[in-house]
C-alpha cells in the first residue's frame, strides 16, 4: 500500500546526548533517525555529542509545522526543553543506544 504524502506524520524529537547536551530534530521515523545519529550519520552535533536516548517526540501533520516547532524548541533554555520532554514523553519511543 502506498502512503499518501499528505497523511505522513512528522515528528519533532528531543535526544539526550553525552555531556548532558540536548538535541532537537525533525523526522518521519524517530527510531530510524536515532539509529542514524548513533552511527554517526546524523547531524554534525550528534557526531560530536553522541546521542544516548530519545527523550520525547511530538507528532505534527506536516513537515512545515514540525520545522516551526523544532525551531521554537531549539530556542528554549535547557530547563524548558526538559519540561517539553516530560510533557511529550512517549514510552514506546524512549530508545537507549
């Protein structure tokens, strides 16, 4: 079955990385994107700050909305990002490397 492009769910996700750093990103498949980050094929930031686990993810109906939410998330201070993670934690998405 072919998935309708307009029905895809985009996710904003937050990763816990080494050195107590946080990384926010956007993906269609959070678990697959996390795997890429872990293997060093993700963002430059996660190559330097190895991801340890997915803290949270929030779904959006379009890439545009997800990217706007990601931008807003990245502007938050660490405490606010961690609150966002608590508010959007999804146990099935919490993956440890």
